[in-house]
């Protein structure tokens, strides 16, 4: 199984996300140097921290993550880096290796389970309702999802999730859904919760 450098973060990274990073811890400075020198390309895995903090180590980590590719690496003074990364495919963690000097894990790609056509009509209705409410809350400044979304249902829902206010637990549920049908269920549940909150804010704001 492939072994990847791993960067646990306080966010669930979805495929297609853009990830800016500021790297200042010595262990992650070394991770960046190793990634940039890797013959397999400047790639590392990202998993959500389920308990603990990004700095210092000792955190608890989830077992589903995403591969991030470094697109831009700007080295600053003191060995620090600013990175612009793009999230690629989803992965599962098979085994964590010792953090020496930074987290590493044996991983496997985790593509979506096979699925037939997925009916997105209910999702479309919920999105329309949500953005109608957000438009009122922001006095017309809400920006709905773009029209040029992927045709593949699973990838389309990842793209839509980037435009919906939600917590990291909801983002992780969407990331770790086995396939499009399960992802659709989680996405609708998350949108429904956001609709309830928006309606409460409009009523009590």
C-alpha cells in the first residue's frame, strides 16, 4: 500500500477544495521539503482532527481523508512556507506509522461505490430555499453555486458542499459517505439544518 506524508488539520478537506496553508512547525517544514523532492509529486494526505489541536501533536485523527497536491510553494524566512494546494482523490487510512519526524500512514484510494442515476431534484429544491433565505440575511449578497458543476453525481455533491455553510462534522459525513446516494442524504440533512438556522435568524434577528 502507498505510504503518504500526512497533515492532520481542523477541517475536513473535500475533493476539489483549494487549501491554503502556512507551515511553521519544524516537522511540517520537513514534510514540505520531502514532498517537493518526491518522485511521485508534491502530494500529502489530509485528515480531520477529531480531538486535539493542529499544533504540537498528540491529536486524534479520522480514518478517511483526501490527497492534497502542492500547486504553489513559497518559502519564507526561517524555513516557513506558504502553500496553495488542491484536493484530489479520497483515501482511507489503513495504518498509521510512527510520527518520525511527521505523521505518515499507509493509505488506499477510496473511489465512490458504483451507483446508478441519482435523483437530485429534492436537493435542488432545498438549495433554492436555502439561498432564498441567505439572500435575505445578507441583503442580496449571497452567492449561489455556479452552473458549471461536474456531471458526475458524487463529484457534483462535493462541489455543492463547498457552497453550503456547515460544520466540520457535516463536511466529514459528506466526505466519508460511501457513494452518491449516501452523500445526497447527508447533504440534504445538512442543508435542512442550515435552513432551520437561517429561518430562526430571520425571525429573531
